[in-house]
């Protein structure tokens, strides 16, 4: 046995996390402040630790007894188009209602008259460019000078960076003998012209005109003008303004900073497209994946179910363009190395809304959608949907393995439908692992009704959801300790601590919520035999366009930041390990919301030979612990320590202070097979060191 060393961190490694706002100065100051706070807490901890040496908690880790494997899918990401997460968020098309097919055809648009031009602007569907989104706008300018046209407001404004390149395109037609020219302009709210181009050669039949715009200044609230100059009549449809700067530089691709946040999580899976959006408020408006693939113009528009969900946050202009559809979701999974986890409608609309249910005798189209999706993702050129995937640019299969049947469904209606999906898909595709629903909450009648039946049905993985206060999360770290090891596995598919209550617009992404999630997640990891997947929800929130909070990542049109909750997720997923290690904590009662203390879990990463010890200290003072490593082989004297904490439980990150609560990694010396470490008050700590063979 070696001596007791303090194992205090020695020097910072500079950190690996980049701020993603424009305000580097503020961030630098904030980082220094946080560092000082943290150092003070550590020094306090050391003093207190010396005083309480004999009373310290003991953490004993058995390196020679690797436990259950930790599934590669353990820590994943849940995506839903809520809070303008897709259009206006991850999918960076700047033009809202680009094909004039919202029920109010000019929503997002207004008429512009330059120099008092005369004429009229109206929408019609006569001889359309295409039939899926048939409506377009006709601009008839009757003044020889000036210009008449339409202006688009974008998603909470059109956000542009100075000098960035944007591809503009429009489908246009003019039956005039001498068609007029079009002017495209980006203008700031004060009227400053940011860039402008003239488009000539409007064709007599529908054709695309395009140009590049390069704004001369940064602006979050720009507008786009599309104007017919002089006299003439032009039909306009499918207007697009798309940044060149996208993830992986793909034309029409996803927003780079937002995908980067996901990639930085190294998630085990990506669940898409939700959430309640899968179900729709009515069956007619359910999510249908086949409508979201193929050429973009052929993807029919659909109302977003969050459009009218919350009276306190109405979003009448919230529709799904499906620029981000199933092809893009699969591509995203591939890009960030996450297993795809699509969730399909099981013949039931949202039971919080209409609760419409398809009769069992009419379930076939829903089953067929599932079969076709498997073919689309995994099939070869000899299959109908595999061939389409190849034609649309992705020859390699996407390697689909998991499929969710229904979102938050409950009662007998669901179980009957799930059983039918399981029967049909099990026979045709035994290689696909199905995920079933335990209802909307982590307990209660629906939950208790579902579980025994799902066990009887030999369900593979059951999706549990939990939105509750921090106290629930502090108290639920032991939730899975008693779960049947032989029964279905668990997917904690949606969870987030609510600082006020579920659905409250006052909920905050504060440190208390994140800390309670961290405590809970130690319980998920300790039960890796049972829990094989988990994801925080929802993922994105637009600062101006949210309906629901809290969310993992917040953004505006250009900037984004990660919440303390994100950093908790990241610390778990970037320190996943592959096997649990047996760990015993003595010298304290199991921590709860009433009796705060240390929540502990340990695992091993075979690749590096490292022990990974995660400790959440929920107590309002530092806690010292002796760490004993038992097993074969030597223990390295050096490792790393990463600490995530905040001066107050109420602290949050924001666009202005994006890293107020963010992890700090340092080198750690003085490790041995029996050493001491002080865990700062209300903190999460990840310790890594090499031990054993
Ligand atoms: O995450 C927000 C919503 O909460 C999801 O759409 C739904 O599944 C849950 O009720």
C-alpha cells in the first residue's frame, strides 16, 4: 500500500473547448474568474480535507474485476424539430416560406415598392413550377422606374457574417416579350445595403436563376429583397439564400457550429426526428419519412406540431420544409460517428393531443414504412429503396441497427401495435433491434401497465422518459440498481431536470439542474448491464424561437453556446470507458437530495489502460475521499482531473458568457494505490489514470 498523497491538480492543460461566440474578450475574463473561483474552492477543499482526513469517504476500485460492458450507445443525442431546431437552426436556409406554400402564402414576406412603384403582388398556383408545393408569387410591376417585389424576413431576421458567401437562387418565369431584370438585395434594418446583384435572362418557362451574395457587414436581422425592376411581370418560386459555410462544406448542408457541438459529444447514437413530432397532433400531420427524402422541391411542406402547442409561446410560422430529412439525418449520423436511431409512427397520433389511433386492420402502411426504411438505410441496388438511396447520392448502406416504434405511447392500443411491429419486423429483419415505449413518465399507471407486458413480449429495449425537478434526479441515482438483469434493456430516451416544472417557460439550464443530471447519470453508468442508451432532451433552442426549455444547446442566427447540462453529457460520453469496474463507497450514506454527498462510478478504457473515476459531489462543501485501487499491476503516479463546477447553483451559460460553467482539465500527480482527493463542493469530477495490466 502506498502513502497518502493529495493528488491536487498541477497546472492547466489550456483546455480543449472553444467558445463559439464572437466575444473572445469577455470569455477570456470569464475563464480567468472561473479559474480563480475553482482554485479557491480547491484550496478550501485541501484545508478542509486535512481537518477531516480520518473521517474521509473511502472509494475502493477493483481493477482486477471488470464488470459489465458499457454499450457504445450508452450516451447519445436526441434531436427533435422543436424550438426551431431544424428550419431556423440546424438547417441553415435563410428564407422562410421559400415556396409560398404556408397556409398564409405570404407569411414571412412583405411587399416592397422602391420609389413608389405601382403594380400588384399576388400568390397563385396556376401552371406551377411543380405540383408538390404548387404555390408561387406573381409580381406585376407597372411603373417604368423603381421596382416592385417581395421582402423576406428570414427566421427572426436573416443572419449574415461580413464577407461570408451565400448562394442565392430562385425559380422564375416571365411571359413578357422583353422580360424585366430582377434585383436581389440584402439590407440591414437601418436600410444599409449589405450586397446587391442584378439577375437577367428570366426564362419564358420555369428556370433557375442564381448568384452569390457577400454581405459587407455582420447583421443578425437583415432582410432579403427580390424586386422586379421597371415594368414587367415575373413569377417567382423556391427562393433560397444558403450559406456556403456549412458542416463538411456540403452544398445545402447543415449549420457548422451546431453540428460541431454534436460531434464534440462523440455520441453513441442520434435519435431522430423526435419526440412528439413523430406522432403529430393528428395522424394526418404525423411525420412520414418518405416525404422527407429525394429532391428538396419534392418534399411536401408540413405544419410543425409545436406551431400551436403552447399558448404562451405561439409559433404560427413554424413549418417543416424537410430540407433536413431522413437522408440528411442518416448522413449526419455517419459524419459524427453515431448509430442512427430513427423513431417511427406506430399508427397513433400524440395522446396528449387528438390521440387518434389507426385500426389494426389498417396498420399495414405503417408497417410498410418501417420495412421500407430498413431497405432505404441498409438495402443494396437490387432493392427499390436501396436503389433510391444510391441514386440520391449515398451508395454505402447506413448500417441501421436500431428502430424506435412510436414515441411516448401508452396503454393497450400501443402494446397491440407494438406487438404487430415486433412480429412483422422480427420475422423479416431479426437483425434490427426494436425500441418500445414505456409512456411519457418514469412511473405512474401508464408506466406500470407497459413494463410487465413489454417483458412478456420480450421487448429488447424500453424507452423511458423523465422530466422532473433536480430533486428527482438526485434521488434516482439508484433507480436501476434493482432492475431485472434478465429483462428488457433500458433506453433513458428523454430526460432533463426542470428548475421550475415541466413545460414552464421559466425553466433554466442552471448548474443545479446539470449537477442533478450528473448524479443521476452515475446511476445510469453503474447499471450499464441494464441501461444501454440515454439522451438528454430537447437538443436545440433558438434564443428567440423556443417553445420549450431547458435545452442542451442554445443559438441565435449565428452564434451558439453549450449549457452546463451539455458539459455534463460531454464528460460522460467522452469518458465512457468500455467496462464497469466494481467500486465500493464507504464512510457515507448513499447520497440523496436530503443527504448530499458523493455519487461515484468507475470504469475502464481498455484502449488506454486507464481507470476512469467519475464523482459528483452534491454537498455544499468540498468532500475528501481516499481512493484505493485494488488489483493487479502498478498504478501510474500521474493522471488527469477534469472538474465541472460553478460558484452558485443558479449559474448558467449564455451567448455573452458561454463558458461560465465549463470543464477544466489539469494534470494530476501523486496518484498511488491509496491516495486522497478533495472533490470541490457541488461539482462533477472525472479522474483518469493508468492502472493494472
Ligand atoms: O422533448 C420535448 C417533448 O417532450 C418530446 O417531444 C416528447 O417526447 C416529450 O413529451
